[in-house]
């Protein structure tokens, strides 16, 4: 039996690793950045989700000599011209302060009536030695509520009303993974791989 190709996920986020493994584990041997011996804090200096995903995937691919996959994702709100966008995790000025980020989002939307259209965006970059890079985008549309709902998820999930009629913080991880922007982006990368074959 042919051994699966190693694919390093350019992240140490446990939730992302689970999601990548669930979608790609049948095709690749999924390995975390840490388990591949890369413990860097990769600076995301790109102006777009796609640029940031490529920066991370290239860094890990060069450090390991293996294929690497990375995502950069965030929330884009129509009434805010796509903000917080690539700054989603540090919208309030501090990285990863979900409560402060959500408070600032609500403050910036206080005069905007419903429906406050928004979408979660994920750019997925696959970098392989000796082959062209593949970058694809996945999106999940919804709207921003006026108050938080649900206790699950992370980031802007309690404010993001999705196509099920619930927030990302109210649905199960299984349902979220089935419809998420990251899943759609990864599946687009898989389709691109199949077109190469």
C-alpha cells in the first residue's frame, strides 16, 4: 500500500488541525507545525488573506522540505468595507482578545440596521516542493447580530448568524465544520489537486 504524503499544517491551533485532518486525512498524513519541528511565530505581513496564507505555507515548506498547507481567515463585514478582514484576530489592537474584538465590532455597527451582511473568509494555500502553489478561497455568508448568542465556537462566532438560522456559537462543531469557510476553501484546493492529476 502506498504511504500517504506528509502534509504539514502551518498552525498549532488544535481546532484548525482537527478540521484539516477531518477533511484531508484520507489523502495526506497530517502533521502539526510543532510535530514537524517548526516552532516559529510567523509574521503575517500580507495585505490579503491569500498573501498571509502563502507566507505561512512557504515558511513551513522551506523549513521542513515537505508540502505545507496554511489558512488565513477572518470576518468581512459589508457595512465596514470588509473590515475587520485580515485584522480580525487583532481588531481591538490586541491579538486574540475575542471579547474586546466583538465589543468593538458591535460599537462600529451600532448605527447600521439589520440585516448587517457579513461573511467569514478563509484563504487556503498549499505549497509543495517543485510544484506550483495552489491558493483557493472559501466563504460562508451570514449577518452580524446585535447581541451575542451561544457559548460555543470562538472569535466572532457568537455574533455571526449563519445559513442554519443560528450563530456559529450555537451549532455543533460537526455542523460548523460541514459548512465553514475553511472547509469550502480546503475542498476547493482538493478540486484543484484533482484537476492536476
